[in-house]
C-alpha cells in the first residue's frame, strides 16, 4: 500500500503536468518547511535527552566522510560518464553529496507508519550532512583560495535556514525532554503527517516543472538520477552497519545518503559557482532522484537493510 | 504654485532572490545610502520565474541617487553579475523632493 503522503505528491505532480491552475501560496511552502524542520529537530532532541551522547562524535565524523565521499564519486561520474563541464559537475555533485529534508521526512513517516524504531541522532546526521558537500563542491569547481568568499559561504552553510531550525529544534527538544514537549506535541508531532502531505503536494507541483528540462537532455539525466542514489544508499548502508545502527536507522541513513539537496545546495552553489547551470542540477535532483526516492527508494533501502542484517521478513 | 523638484536617477535591478544579501552588501560598499527591495516574478530569457519557491523567486531593488553613483553601480553590477545570473537593470530619470535625502 502506497503511503498516503506520497499520494499527495502524485496529485501535485499530475496537476502540474496537466497544467492545472493549482498554485499554493509561496508563504505556505515556506511555513511548512519551517514546521517540518522544527518538528524533525524537536523529535531528535527529545530522543537525545534520554540517550548517551558519548558515541555521537565518531558517528558524526563518519557521516561527514560519507557526504564527502559521495560528492567525490558523483563528481567523477558526472565528469567521466555524463561528460558535464567542471562547474556543472561540481555543482551537481554537491547536490548529491548533501541531503534532502523532504526525503528524510518521508522516510521518517514511512518508518513511523510501520512502527519501526530509529535512533534519535538521525536528525543530527541530517543537519551535519547538509554542509560538507557544499564545501567540497566549491573546491572541486574552483580550487582552494582565489576569489571565494569563504566567510559568506560558511555563514550561508552553517546559519542557513535549514541547519538553524534543525539545531534550534534539537536543542529545545533536548532541554525540554519528552515531558516538557508534551504541551506542544499536538502541533509538532500529531500534525506532522498532515503538514508533510501538504508540503508534498507543493513538491509535486515543483517537480512537474522539471519536465521541460528532462525532455531536453533525457536519458543521461534519468540514468544518473537513478543510479547515483542507489550507489549512495549502498554507501550509507555500509556506513550504518559500521556504526551498528538499527534497521530503522540503517534505512534512514541509506535514505539520507541517497537523497540530494534541492534547497541549501542550490542557493550556495548559485553564489559560489555562478557559472554552473542551476536548472541542470535541479533537473537531476527534482526531476528524477527525489521522486524515485520517495516512491520506490525508501521501501527498497529498508528491504536492503533487512537483507544485510540477515533478518529478512 | 509649482512644487520645487530636483532630478535624480533611479537605478532598478530585477534579479534572482538568492543574490539579495550579496547585492545589498555591494550597494553599501559602493556608497548607496538607501534602497527598496520588493519581491517580484516574471518571465525572461531564463524562463518563467514564478516565485513558487525560493529557487524561482526574483527581487526588485530600487535605488534613487545621483547620476554618477547610479552609473558606476550599474557598471559594477553589469561586470560582476550579468554573465551568470538572471538580471535586468536599468536607469531612469526621476524627480524628487527633499534633495538632501538622495
């Protein structure tokens, strides 16, 4: 049975492709993304309040390396096989090395719907994995030094909306703990699915706008957009196994690795690597990888996690 | 009775919202004392920019200042951003009151 939130995505996609008049206000999209980021942060922070923080540091190091490795692999493939120019390859690779909050939220929802537990630090992984790929992408595009305003970019990367809200939510959740969060649970936890459904409706509309670019370049975009997340998911699973994560944690880390950024990275790349074509990167990420991950990827990564841990059900 | 006005130049820049902070910093550095920023949407050589979400959002920055400053700012913007960003910028003569303000 397909998840209800995914049906909203398909609805938006079909409505957009049919050129329906449907348009959600931009302020709603912004508000929903603030809500989702805070909700994910709060949930993670709440879990961390009762967990050991000691083992966290090496885990963070591991997921940062994972993000860097993914960016380098994507860059190599895009240069050698897809034959993109240096700037476009570096920019697109950074998208794939980073993560997508929307994909993560669908993954969380998929696991919650099936009552599968996962580690609370997944929300920290989400925040941490957003950043290294941006730095690596910029270095791949223009080398170190020379006319890159690192101060501005660091500000953009570390204090961007996504990371700020995730970390803020996490700190609030961590301080408050499950009991302190009880009064706002109705808004942030119980309404999570409804908000995600609305958000995915808008995502469907946004993805439908990618159709033109897809038709232009077609096959290579689809091939890379499907193969890269599968490869990244395997790397994510390997990393998760090394960190001894649960089935739910493995599924989510594979989902994070497979997901590609379409908010933080495009904005940073637009500033740092302006000669890269943003429409090209987004056609990979939004036209192929995002829909693939939420429609087929997440259940598949869960299945892989079951096989790898030796308890297929 | 006629209102006593003076001539100044209006510099208007319509571009990608992602450039807002960078451009405003440039304006400050070039000596611009005030500006107005508004959200915009439209269509041009880089397709429809309908502001449905951040990546497709435009802004419109308006600056009223002396002709020389408007020209040097426009030249700076042209040299630095025209090649890679969706951008339209133009100058226009306007009549203002309170000349000390601009």
